[in-house]
C-alpha cells in the first residue's frame, strides 16, 4: 500500500492516511465484497456511510463511519422487539 502510494503513515501512532485514489480502490473492493457476501445470504448493513475530511494537500483522513443495518440484522438473528404497547414488533 505504501509502495503504491495509496496510503501513508498518519500523524498518530498506528494510523494511516488513505489518499483519494487509494480510497476509491478501497470503495471498489468494499462493493465487490459486499456483493459476494449478499449473494451468500449473510446479514450485513443495508447502507454504510463514511465521512472524509479532504485536506489541502490531497489527503483524505476518515473522520467517521456509520452503518444502517435496516432489518437485515434482526431478521438474520430472529430478534424481536416489544413496541410501546408491549406487543412484539420487528
């Protein structure tokens, strides 16, 4: 990754900064893995969002990630929730 200049060491110990073109390759890898996982029927996030901070020097450090599981998680594991009236709801 560093030889291909897709990432570089971050300012904090143990961190890496993903360059914009490196991040695009990572997004394509994630999309392919997501497709393969969904084809097997495993539960996964319905949508994942990531916040990136673009810096003046072209670096894009990841600021945060959020996963919306939708009903995938509860359906896969048979989880039931009680609604306001105490009745079962998913």
